[in-house]
């Protein structure tokens, strides 16, 4: 098969689409012919040498795939060859074939393209994990999400609204804020032109609500602002540190308002935990995906040979929703 290889010894660490050995499914695994993959910021970090694959995982970039089952490993009984599936991987998505544990497979809803399906796993499982399992988001609560027009941000908006919550989203342009509103955000703030702290406080006063949960992927630049906005017993979940990881914390403020700060990653969790997350996500939200009331936002689709262009688009923060790669 062919796969993307990062030429780490060359300037710029270029990505090359070239032949490599086919993966072989072990017990409890299936081989998937990959038709589409999707980009994540983890791919950019791994390519730069700052986010290595977990032990035992493929070192090929790519955490999201969609395709067709082509071979069953020993003991696999719940799948069949030819079935259309998508999955979250620990690595190996930028390739013509990938091995997936049976429990990580999700069917592709009817009418979806492979590109749409590839945009589902990482964004929605990340959103589900952090909003519901970590932050324990409840109906009627208010979520503040930064990066609302990102893949994870668009998933968070949809899942929070489906759970009968309110959503405040920040985004970096008028167009991105508009996308957040179109997805159901009750307030969308273009932080480059407006003070998101002031707008959030005004929204809370007008609606008589506190910010209960913040999902933050920014890190240092938004930390103190976030802390000031959380209501009593509020929860803040950190899923990335794009602006840096070092912050100052007044523990008295944390204690007096009984706040919870939660650090979270998905890729490094055990397979058993990720299988359980996948099962619980499907149990709660799959009917909405099948009905089309929840659907990934696709920013753009690039042929795999143009993966460098796709990475440049994400690195420049131009995308609204997910960037997909067409493999077949």
C-alpha cells in the first residue's frame, strides 16, 4: 500500500506519499481499505516532532479514517467484509489501509460520503468525552467553547444543543462566528473585534445564567479570563494549549467558588477506555447522526497528494470545520 511518510531529516519535514508494508490485522482487529482521512492539530504537532505516537501505535500520521472492511482478524464476529465504517485511530490514517480494533469501528450513516464520515470520530468523541464524561454537562447549563468553528468546536456546539444546553462560542472572524450561530450557538463572539469576556457577562446577566462549563483549547492566553467567567461549581476542561501551558493560579479563588479544573487527552487513553467512550457516544447520539440532526462540518477536501496544502490551511487557522483527505 501507499502511505504518507514524514521525511524528518529534511528541512520542513516534508510529507511523501510512497509505498510501505501493508498492516496485518491481529486478533480482534479488522483491516480497513481507507477511502478518506481527516486532519487534526495533533497531526501538525506529530509532524513537527512534538507529539509522538503512543507506544505500539502506527507512526504514520492520521487519527480519523473512513472506508470499507476488507479483512477480519481472528475472533472478529460483529463485522463483515465490505461494510462501510469510520474509526478513531491512535495513528496510521494517512494510508490506503489501516488496522482497527473491532470495538472502535462505527458504521457510516446512510447518505454520508467517506469524507464526512472521516470527519466524525476524533472531533465528536473528543467533544463527547470532555463535555459529558469529564465536565458532566447537564440540560439547562451553559457551555463556553473557544475555537467554536474548529472541528471539535463545531461538534461541541451541536452536542451541547442536542443535550438542551446553552452555548457561547468564540471564533476568530465574522464568518466563523456566523458558522457557530448557524450550528445553534446562543452567542457567538468574534474575539478579534469584540471583548468576549464582556459579551459573555452581558449574556449571563440578560439570561440570568452562569457559565457552568468551559472547554478550552487555547491555554495561557484565555486562562484568567475563563476563570473569571466560571460560575460557582463551574468546570473548565483543557484539551489543548495552543498559546502556552504555563499559568498563574490563585487557589483561594478556586476554593471559594468550588471550581474544578480538568486536564484531558484522548489519544493516550487505553484501548478499553476508548472503546467504552465510543460505545457510550453511539448509545446517546447515534440516532441523531442517523437522522441528520447532527452532522460534521466539512471545510474542504484535498486529494492525499496535496496533503501539504491541507496542513498549511490548518496551520493558518483558515478552516471552518474539518479538513478531509481523499485517499481513494
